[in-house]
């Protein structure tokens, strides 16, 4: 790479790492922790690419972007941020960022984006500035790497007319993504029309798409894989018709099935699939975004409080334990679980023992979705650890892995044993095959709350 990169980040470690990596790649680097200094360099004509954090002590990188574009519209700006929300990605796109990377980012990915930005002809274009005002309350929660990719796609297609196909298991939040695309896009003033694909008749489908009141609307086809052959034919015909085109309806579809598989089986029209899937979005299962469980749980606790239920908090050990739950119902299943905790917990602060008991009582219909019959514990642990390594890609996890994994296994083992013995530590120690002093130390080190309960007849 050949060029000068301006790096702005208030974290000295990040500045050092980026300076060393970019220098090794052949770039000249100027680094600062100040938005004011970055702006001075831009005004002086310094730099061929900017890599900027959002939050700095003396300014906001996103708020500075429009001024940079007015002053030097050809200067690409790559935004990096620890504020890993969908609004950060959307605002970065709105104010004309060349690209957006959430922290922690893959260094090779950032170097690749800098290289592309330095290539001839890769100039940015000025976009509309973000509207002022408070950030809208959104239903999408989570800053995991898996969700970051979803946010980036949403930001890119938000203000386009492309038809979007949202795929994902049941309960992953496909409806929420569709609503977000509509609420934050340029069609927000027009109607959002949900259409249950499996039960809507061809006549109703024609009426919805041809209705003049729905001009400019977003038509949301829920579970489009369940659409009958007749309705598929009608929908394709409508998408090609002049009346519908005059209404300029945008189609957002969702499916929990694999539409390519249905196409191969002759159950879904290939020509219709390509019209609906101009921009595909794949939502991750909750088991692939375990880092989001804490944020999601606290979000659901706030929702419950807003609905008039008791205000509850939850202990960190309890949240750690929830990462091991069989979340086959995905985010919807987690929400229902949290609602159950709020209703049944007798204390304001939910502890790990109570969560362990609740996890053990998850209905078998949910647990059966991931059968464990004949599967050794070591196989489950191995799969969990493998997902952990996969999450870090080519990088290694932070040091201390052994103790973290042992604690994750010890916590549910001891909490469930105490639950099974109704808080009797003598019986729990005997069950575990350890002496009582060792059990007491484990309870203290793991911060497990022990409650004695009577046997219910």
C-alpha cells in the first residue's frame, strides 16, 4: 500500500497497533487521540485515508464526517466504533463513511479496507447528514460479531428500493429486522403491510399490492416459503405488472426455511426467488451470538418493568449460566424465559441458583430440538469450546482460557446440585463427592447464592 493514513482514536493501544500494522504494510501514518487535531490535518490537506473512532474526548467522529466531506469530498473515511448498535452502522452509512467496522475488529479486515480505499477511483460521495435528535428506540439488541454483519447490511440497503429476503430460524427476530428497515428507511411515512404468506388468498394478495392507498408501502411477506404454488404465480405476475410498479411497493420477505432447497425440490419458483432475494439477510441463531445474552436479558427485564411487572436485576453469575441454556427458541425463547424469571423470582436480584433451577425446568419440547441422547458431556463441551474458538477467527482467545472454561462447568454443576438438594450443603457435598469445606469455598469463589427450600408435597 502507498499513501498516508490519518488515525484518530482515544485509545493509545489501538493507535499503536494500527500505526505499526499500517507502517509494515507500506503506509505513512499520522495518529492522534483528538478530533480537533484530525480536523486540522484534514484542513491542511494531509492524508489519503482516515481511520476514525466515533467517541473521542473532544468530539464525535460521526459528527465530524459531514464537515470532512464538504472540505475534501474525495477523502475516504473508515469508521471504527465500540458502540456496536444498528444505529451506529446506519449513521456511519448516512454521513458517507467509506466503511464501518465494529470493535474489536479483525486487523487484516481493516488493512484490506484501507488498501481498497487507497486504490485509484475509490472516492467517497457525500451523503445526507444524520438528522439531529435522540436515537430512536429500536428492537434490535446485541453487539456480537454475528449481529454486526446484519447491521452493516441493514445500513447499506436501508434507503434503497431493493427487495430484501430475511432468513433465519424461528424466533431469531426476522419481523424486527423488517420493521427496522421500514421505520428507518425512506418509506417510513408510507404503510407497513404485514402479509402472512401461508394463509393469505391470491385475491387478498392482489388487493394488497394493487391498493392505491399502499403507494410507496413496504409489503412484508411473512414466511414466504409457505406460499402456495398458485400464490407464487400470482405474486410473480403482480411484481411484473404496471399497476404495482406505479405504486412502487417494496417487498420484504422472511422465511425460516431454505428457499434454495425449496427451489431445488420444485416447491418454490426460481424466478420468484431471485426477484425477492435481491438483497439477502441471514439472521444468526442465538447459539451463534451467545455474547448478546447479557444485553438481551437486561433489555427484556426493562420491557417487563415498562409493562408494569416488578423491576428486577440479575447477577452476573446468573447471566454466565444462561449462556449454557438450550436456546432452541432463539431470542423469542430467551424473552419468554426472562419473563418467567420476572414473574416467579421472589427477590429483586435474580441469582444463579434460581436461574439454574429455571433452566432445568425448560420444557422437554424445547430441549428435544437439540437431542442429547447418547451424547457424552465431553462432546457438548467440545462443541461449545469449538464455537468459542471459531468466534475469534484466526486470533487466539484472551489468556486464562482453562480457568474460564472450568468455572463455566463448575458453576452449573454446583448450582444444580444445590438446587437438587434444596440448598442442603451437606447433601450437595456428598452428591458431588467433595468435602463440605471445599464446597463452601467453591460457593464463595463462584458467588453462588444458596437458599434452603422445603420439599413440596
